[in-house]
C-alpha cells in the first residue's frame, strides 16, 4: 500500500476506536472500559504521528486518551497526547485558535501543568482559553463560566485569594442567570466559592453556601449521587475544622455509605471518605477507630490506582501521621519516606505535595529531637513553597513557622525571630487577623518571647491568640484549649498560680469534652495541672 492508502486505513482505525472510547474518561465508572481500550488508543496515537493524520476525530481521541492517562497518574504519557491534540486542533479546525475545541485543549493542557505544580505554564493557557470562550461563545455561556472557575481554582491553589474571588463570583452569577439555581453547575459554583471562603477561615460565609449546594444536589440529583456525597463531605469538613465533631460525624458517615452504595468499595471516592472519617477520629484522639479506616483506604488506593499514584502517597502520609502522633516513629518513618519518593517520581521536586512530604518527614525527625536531619528538609520545603507558590501563600508561612520552631527548640532565637515575624505578617495579609493560622503564629511568636524571658511582649500575643480562637472556632475547640494551656504555663512561670490553675482547669474541661480522657493532650495538660497542685501542697 502506498502512503495515501495507509493514511486512509489509519484514519478508519482511529475513527473506529474513537467511536467506542468513553467520552467521559474522568468518570471512574468508565475506567475499566478505558483501560481495556487503552492499548488500541495508544496505537492510534502512533498512527496519528506516523501517517500524519490531521483530523478532529484523531485530536479528540488523543485528548480523551490523555485525560484517562492523567487520572491514572501517568502524566508523562499524557503530556505529548495533550500537546499533539492541541496542535492538530489549531491546524485543522475551521476557526483555528478561535474554536471552542481548541480552547478545551488549552484547558486540558493547563490542568496538566497545574497538577504538576507548574503554575507559571498553566496560567497563560487558562487565560487564553478564557479569552477564546468569551470571544466565540460570549460571557453568558456555561463554558465561559467553567473557564472562569478553572482560572479561579489555579489562583486559589496559589493562595491568590483576591484574584480568585471575583472569578468565582462571576462564574456563579453566570450559571445562575443561564442555567438557574436548580442546576448542578450552580451547586458546583457555590461549592467552589465556599471552599475559597473556608480556606481563608471565613467559615460564616462558607457555611450557607455549602448548605445551599447540598440542598440543591439533594433536590436535583438525589441522595444517591456522588456529588451529594461530596457536599456532605465538604460540610462535614467545615464542622471538623471548627472542632464541631458531633455534627461532622453523621455527615461523614452518610457520605461514606452513599459512596459505598453508588460507587462501591473499590472506588477512589470511597477511599477518600474513609480517610475523611479517619481524620475526624484522629483529631479526637480516637486512634483505634482511625487506624483500620486509614489501612482500608490505603488498600483500596493501592488496588485501584496503584503504588505510583499521588493518592497512594497521600494515604501513606495520613497513616504515617497517625503513627507519628502516637509516638510510633519506627512505623511512621518508612511510610513518610515512601510517600516522599513517590511524589518526587510522579510529581517532581517542584510540586507543593513534594514539599509537604519533606515537611512531614522533617516534623517526624523534629519530634524525635533529630534536629540535624530535620533542618535541611524544612529548609528545602520552604524554598520549594517560595518558588512554586510565592511568599504570600499560607503554606509558605507554615514552612517558616516550622523552621523557626526548630531554631527555637535549639535556642537559636536570633534565627527564629525573623521567621516567626514574617510568618505572622503573611498570615495577616493573606488570611486576615480572624483566622486560626494567624492565631497560631501569634502563639508561636509569644512562645519565643516567653523562652527568652521577654514576658511583657509575650502576654498580649498569647491573649490575642486566645481571643481569636474563641471568636473563630468557639470556646469548646481543642485549639482554643491549647491556647488556654499556653497561657496557663505563662502565668505559672510568672508565679501567678491562681490564674494558672484556673486556666489549666478550663483547658482540661475542654480537652475532656472535645477529645476524651485518653487523648495525649488531655493527659499532658492534666499532668501539668496536677504537678502545679502538688507544688502548692494541694491535692485533688
């Protein structure tokens, strides 16, 4: 056969595979079929290149195949397919770069870069896609609203909340006008905006949006839909963050039950729900309930996604953190190390999740007093966060706090002080003063002053932090109790034993109610309290 005939046969084969390849490869329900057809699809991608097949059908198959590969964390295989689909669509579409399908390819390629933490490459692609949708479809089109959401998500990931907010708001307004309030896309837009508010600690604004999204999804999709379960998880997560564990628990449990019934136990979303419920138990010190859930989630992710998937690394990390908080350092270490290795291999060293793994491993070393091993990891994590997310991101502030805490523990107060101060400034600028992270930064800085005997500088910071915790999280939150605990130790040092005892009693009461008698924090603050009583010659 001559080359022309070969190209025609190649085009027919591509058309046949494209016809049967699932149109929604993001849906895990289609992954078995996608995997069955993957070999044929990849062979067609080779035909596209070898025989110079420049058709929209070929571009669509390349795009769909790449989407599926990305869901399986096969990023290196997906990238050239995205790029080739984009190139073909630019050349063969009637309108070229001014076609919605070209904008779709831009969005997909941008999403790939975003998944790798390559935000600088993703940004111009999202922006170009948004511009095309605006010019070709107009601002009152759902695709334009979806593109706004994509760009807003990128800004949100980078902590650029001021840029993200108006985009989320505009997308929500468009979807409301075009599709109405009873449309699933409107619920999704509400959910995105709520997540932004929640990440900034603006829980009062987030709560009604999560609740409305949940109500819409229940009415439109029904309670047996994965998106309804997602809304349950989000609302539960908000309660969880506020220390409202009682209302969070039944929502997590209902979400888990729905996902099990609709998607089955071998679905990634079921593993995610298990992890969420386990995190709630761990936060309350109920480690016996948390452990089997973490282990089951890890087993599912291993079977469904494989050991080279970011979600597998995330599950390893969660289980390792449980072991770390229990003081089971030998069990935690290999899990943290494996998670770090996977993230380096799959995501690369310039990804925020890799930096997070460095930070977690450093915390493990720090917990054991192995400061020499912890220091370079904290430093590398901080450098990555700075390079990838910028200095105005909460994760960068957290990394500064961790590094400063290490210096503080070693008595290197001069190195610690500017880092604590910079972290505090970032939290104030990005999150505002009414955020728990800002309160934590206040406590950290106050603790440093306290260690140096600069008690006059420490006291107002301790007091301000406690006020913030009480206002934002409530008086019965464990973080509020920890802030009271810090203040109690301060008054004990100042020999104001009456005030110290009163605060210790408050902290104990909150910990017992929120976390239970067996939680490590409950036990330790009780020991502090009893020690002071014995010192004063009292007994209770």
